[in-house]
């Protein structure tokens, strides 16, 4: 199946149909291999699709890159969460101090 360069939308993601052989093997269509730069001997991970009865393939290296990026995002979110928690605690403490100072000032005025 030959893909046209100007195809857009879901059709641009479809490469054709394959048949599962007796040993569970499939042949990835040549156009899919070419466009995705897949070469013989490359390691691919096989995932079950989360909603459909089907599978997805991904390069091991690219999955590792995505995981590393997610770990970096996780560290960033954790750091921001800690900073926000510290800020809100600090703000609450500052507010309590201001309230206590006002209360003490009122008491002092009342005794004077």
C-alpha cells in the first residue's frame, strides 16, 4: 500500500492490514517501516491498547526517553508542591502572628 504525502487525519496513521502467522509473527508494512525508520534487529516493545482489543509497538529507546522525561516532570511537580506547601504554611504562620500582634495591641490599649 503506497501512502500519499498529502493524506491527513486518521488515514495518515493507517498502513494496511497484516495477518498473524502460526507462530504469532506479523510483518510490519514496508511503508510503516520506512516512515518510522524501523530496521531489522531493532527492539520494539509491545503494549496492549488501553481501550481496544489490539496492540501498539514502540521503540525501546523512545519509551525510555519518555520515561526519563516523565521522571523529570515528577521531580519538578514534587519540588513545586513542596514550595507551595512551605509558602502556605509560612503564610498561615505570618497570619497567626499578625492576629496575635493585633490582639496584644488591643489589650495594651485597653489597659492604658
